[in-house]
């Protein structure tokens, strides 16, 4: 709630404050309360502000060496390990985390900062009258802002359940805001925002990284798929809505699967090919993708980085759960087990475990220490599997398109095609492909929670979420279905209490 307070204070300052000295300094690098709102550039600035906190998905954690918000969703799956005790991994390995543990506060802060920025854009863009700003451009900028606000809230409700509903900049400093049920956030913000954005004339693709129509529909497909499952249990109609949007992206978006997995770690492919919506990073700016050094084996000496974290790596059991011959688990595809030493290129370093190769930027690792890779929120393989799952549920059996899309993903992995399967068997095949294809992309935890099922890497069975025992001998309970609201938020806003069950 401390962050929510900061958001509201900044919004008030932008809208109502005045200060003679402030005005005398005539700032030009940001929008002040008396800024000229008669330019398309100002409208673009408001829209662009909504993107800034997408970086919160990969935000560093204060007080944690090698800790990052991305770590949280991987640690929680029970299919990840860490070389660093400073990441707080043991608390998640043993499921003994609390409302003061790492990551919960940073996620909350970053998502609500994003909500604040998009709320301001949604309020101010309609008021801008500029000769160089068409109504269509204004509508599309608002579509971007609404989509981003929906995305921030989508993370919040999946992580924390009931959360404060904030839809406009503050008019005063009354910061005691109560929570509302997650279903209300879906029904009154997330879904309406995306349906509004869907009516815009956004292009199907945007190679600069801005929200596109494909991004809108991919997010909406994800939202409906989640809404249909636990904990909202929206049912078949929402599976059908999910299938409709995902199929639209597949058939009309113009996206194609990359021929090779390593195409995904070529900077030249950013915002192209398979990538639908990404967080933008560039080697030429100070803040680069942090996952490259975070996933290099700790103190391995294979890179030019001063810190090689080994922050997250897959368990042996997860690696062993891939089917025989799956290309994704082959060396230097999704994972790697050795690499030449930076100071002795002819002497490969053999690691004690498999490590993640999905963010291995060769130029950054061997030379610049500045990763030029983006981080993907949605890519085509994800959307194809969304369609397969949603259509199977909506129609009661897999259709030809659903089977085709699964087989395309299997073919890239050099796996044999599947044939006719029952609804349940096909669904489990889709879930398994999501585990393998999208591993360590912060998807698996949300799949576990919405399906209430977890693939047991040892037995091969699909266990119920509640009662599943991880390879670390920790057992999931109802408590794990929602994260705790951070103590620093509940301390300043008692209206957030009671906390989620078990906290």
C-alpha cells in the first residue's frame, strides 16, 4: 500500500499542485501540472508511460543478491532450484514463506505503479486536442493504455486474489482503499478494458514493441481461459471466448513458429516471427534484460559478467520428465550443461546441473555484458496451446485445428504426432506441452493454479494441486493458491486485512 500511496500522491501532483519555483525552472523532460496538452507527442508520452512498469516482471529485489521478481513464479513451481541462498529460495523450496518474504512487495509495487500510469493516460488522453492527433490515433493510444492496465490487474488478481480497485488518479490523499473480489476486477476492469481495446484499429503487429491487436487478443484469450478455470470457474462459455481470440491471432496475426529454438535468442528477431508481445530491452541503454546473467551458472567463469548468479535452474526431475528425443532438452536448446571458459576457450566448463539457455545472449556473455534480448510475455506457441486447451473444453473434444497446432509444436521438438485422443487425454497432453514449451517463462505457476493440477515429474501422474508433494518434500495446501499481501502494505492500510488464508 506504500506504493499505492506514492502513485496517488504523484497523480495528485500532476493534476493539481503548483509551485512558483517549479514553474520558474521550466522543466522540459516531464509533464507538469501546467504542461501544454495540445500535442500528439504529449498524448504519446502518456501512453508510453504505461509500458514502463512492464519491467516490473523482471525487477530486482531490494536486499536480495541475485533476486528478481521473475524468480518467484519459478521457485513456487517446485521444479526450480538455485545456487544462491541470498535469493530467499529456501523459503519457497520449503513453502515456509510469509508476508515479509522477498518478491511479494516488489510485484505489488510494480503492478500498481503500472495501474497508476495507465489510469492517468486513460484520463488525460481524451482531453488532448491537437491538430496533429487524429481521433483514430487517440483511440489506439487509449487501447494501448487499457490493455496494459488489464495486464497489470491480471497479474494482481492471479497472485493476490481480491485487490483494491483503482481506476482513476486520486483526487485527495484518502489512501485507505479496501479490496474487492477478483471476479469484480475481471468483470469491471480486465475484460471491459480488453473488449474496448479490441474495437480499436491497432495493427495486428507492431515491430516497435507497442501493444498490437494480436497482443490484445492474446491477453484476452489468456484472461478468458483463466476466468473459465479456477478460481472463478466461469465455465464453457468463457473457454469458447478464449478459443475465438486465440484462433483469430493464429489465423490472422501473421505470426509463425521459429524453425529453431535458438532463433529466440537472436536479438535480430525481437518483436518478429513467433514473438507477439515482449518487454523491450536494448544493449544500448543502461537497463538490459537481467535474465542473461541471472541464469548463468554461479561462479562458472564462462562469461564476461562480474556476477554469474545461477539464480534459477531446473531440477533434475523436471529435466528427466521430458520424453525421450525431445529436442527442447537437448544441449544448447532450452538448457545447457557446459560452455567454454571465458579465459580458456579450449577448456569447456562442465556444470553440475542443467542451466537455462533461453536468455543466453552470446554477445553479452562473451563480450559486452549488455544483453540485447527482449523478454516475452506472449508468443505464438503459447497462443496455439491456449486455443488447443480452450477449444477442447468448449467443444467437448479436440478438433482438427487443435490437434494440428499441438502437432506443430511437437514436430519442432522432434516428437511424433499425436492421433485421436479423448478430451481428458488431449487436455493433459496440452498441459504437458505448456510445461515443456513455456518452461521458465513464468507461465507454469499460473497454469498450476488455474487447473488445480500439477504434473508429478517422478510418477508421471497429474496430481491434485492441494496435496501435491514436490521433489523437495514440501506439500501444497490451500494456502499456496494465493500469495500473501505484503506486510508493508497492510501496515499502512488496515482495510486490506484480513490477509489471504494462512497468512
